[in-house]
C-alpha cells in the first residue's frame, strides 16, 4: 500500500515515496538529486525500534550512470542479474519518534521500519 508523505525540507532536491508491505514493514525511499548532502527527519507512525538504511549509489556518471551503480554496497552482475559483493547497511535509531537520515548527492536512501 502506498503511504502519504509530508513536506520535505528541500522539495526541489529530494524526492520521497513510502509503501507498507503485507508484513507491516514500511519502506521509505528518499532520493537526493541535488548537489549537496541533506539530512531528512522521518516520522514513521507506528514504527518500533531502529530503522535499517541501504544506499542506492550512482556510478562515476552520477545520476546518468549506467555502470558502477550499487545497492547496499552490492553491484548487479551483468551475467546473472543478481546482486554480488558484500551487503552493507546502517542502523538509525529514533530520537523522540524521529529518524534522521543523511542522503548524499546523487544517491537514494532506502529506509525500512518495522511496526
């Protein structure tokens, strides 16, 4: 189910989407298309515990990169279509019900909450 997103601090440079899965996980994707890193304060209604953050990072060509793109530190194999390499994510804890997530330029942060 697609969820409603409130106002972002820099609407021209940040785009966001949120969905809830049948397993009651909430995934928020925040994309930074601007030239400067931004930190987003996410309030996830009903979220409990820490959030898991994976980064979708462009290759050397920036947002137009066709190669060198990684998801959570892994690359897509051109031979098999599967993710290869070591997976990497970070944990973000809430402060007063808000999760502060840093999003570098030309990347997307995929934030997963349990609730």
